[in-house]
């Protein structure tokens, strides 16, 4: 009683690129995370290029240690 245990993963989004979008060059994206229960500890983004395909991965972690990863795939037009 009186103790809330946070088992809910944070909400994580990638801003700056659109899933399935085509761009002239690799775009800078950023990681945005929200967690209403314990708060956000961190949000990291990485990307990897494979030919014309670019895969962005964002991982958000809340203060309770819950983690969520999202992925967005884009293409380079050249």
C-alpha cells in the first residue's frame, strides 16, 4: 500500500524522419521519450546505412529500468 511499481515501458518516438520516406541524404533524427510514472532516464538514437536504406533505432529508458526500442526505415534517393 502506498507503493507504485512502474512496469510500463516509456513511449518512444523518432522525430525528423518519416517511416518509408525518401530523402536526398541521411537526415538527422532525434529520440523523444515520455514516461508518466517514473520519468525518463535517457533516450538514445542510432542509425545504420545499408546501400540506399537507412535504419534508425531509438531506445528510451525510464527511471524504473523499463526500456523500449522503436525502428524507422527510410531510403536515400541517389
